[in-house]
C-alpha cells in the first residue's frame, strides 16, 4: 500500500482520513495534536504528535520545532532570526527552533 497517501486521525466516532497533501502543519498541545488543514479546518486529535511523527516525516514534512511539524509544500517564506520563522500559506507563523534551523535550511535550499 505504498501509494496510500492519507493519514488516519482518530475522531469521536471512528477515523478521519486526510490526504497528506491537505495538511499544512501539525502542532503538539501536551497530550493532544492539532492538524491544520488547507480548507481552514483544524482537527484536534487526542494523541501526542510523537505518534504521528514518523509517518509524517516519511512524507513531505519537516520537524521545525519540538512542537511543530510542517508540510514543506505549504511554506511560503522563511523569515530569518535566531531560529527564525516560517510563514505558511494560511498566513500563520511557525517558530523554527535554533536546533532545527540548519536542517531546515538544507532542505529549503535543495528545492
């Protein structure tokens, strides 16, 4: 099933299947995780980001902070600073940690 391009997010009544290509970012909130979708919706999941991390990182996602994984296809701008910020296509700003900055720069310069 290597062509299956969706992630299954647990919901109150089952699973919501979301294409990876629709996810702008995933942000941890203690034991929960917020998935920000390109249609403007946010899906709150009662699992930690750690449980989704490996699946996302095998797609077009990059961990830019201990609490944030972004879809690299939805980054519209990098704003420099100590770690810096990413402006996403939904106009949200995402903090880049100092520790993740070099890895992110290598990825962005590759494209």
